[in-house]
C-alpha cells in the first residue's frame, strides 16, 4: 500500500475536502490486458477520497472505451480530474507518497473552478500565447519532495488553458518512457507541442520561469517581458 490511511490523515482529508464547492469526478482508466502492480492501491486511494466527500465521484473505465478515447488517454493506469469543467489534469501511475497531496489539492482547485496562487499576469500569458496542443510531462517518484510542486504547476496551467495537458508520470511505473527521456533526477519536465518534444529541464521551477519555458517552446518572443523570471529548486 503506497499510503497509510491513519486517523490523522483521514481527519485532515475531511477538513480539506469537507467543504468542496462543486462536484468532482475522478476517472480511473486501466488496461485489462496488461499487468498493473498498483491498480488496487490506486482504487484504495480513490475509494478513500470518495468516502471522505460525497461530492467526489469515481468513474472506472478501460483502454479503448469511448471515454478513454474522448479524453485522449495515452497510457495506463491513468486518473483524470474533472470539476467545474473538464480539465486535462492527469496522473499516470499511482499518486502515492508526496503525489497524494498533489491529487488532493487538484481536487480542491477543480471543485472551485480555478487554480490557486497563479498570478493573473501569468495566467493571461498562458491563455494568450499557448495556441497549440501542449503536453507537459512531469516525471516523478513517490519519495521526491519537490515533485508535487512541478506536478501542481502543470495541472494549474492545464486549468487555465484547455490546450495544455498536465501529466504526472510515475517514472518507476513507466521505465521505458523514463529511459527514453533519460530521467536520472526528478522532477524532470518535458514540454511537447503538437506531438513534438520541444524542450526539457530538471527541477521544480516557480511559475514565472516555468511558464517562460512553455512560451519558449511555442517560439514566443520577449518572454522575459511577458512573465519575468526567477530561480528554481529541484532534487
């Protein structure tokens, strides 16, 4: 089991999720023809969350289903988070360890219908300049304390612009993909624009430099003037 469901955790979840503003739907997709070492763990996590709040509903689906095709789910297991609207907030692999907190915060944001803590200037830059389908792949491991910062950033950006897909990818569950991108340290971020990998970096950047990288991947000029830039941190 990736998470210990002790009374302290359950109590904190009740506090955080007890006053969700709007319903949240958690899609859980699996591939019935493939082995899944952590699918039962994911089911327990989702069952815990839906048990804490009646506004959280879990919907299971499989590879090849109409919903999986409609939501463009490329690999399994996968969780997709929808709230006030349908968002491209996605987890590939178990949201275990530190990533569990990212999932809970995503649920809160999805219920509110807006990401917390994103300055309006940066949100506007994403809306105005990201005009092509963009996938932000964030490779993580459960024991990485900085990884949820990068995951939450990608997911908040996906809420702002529906052309952005924010993907947490658990590196140990997708070793071939991790090898493809030479994931030796996490978080590792790969920005893909219309199916083409444009750039990558390691570490959990603050919003301004992270969004600057997204805009650079789109060939936007004058990025520093648009967002400003600062330092970052990683593991």
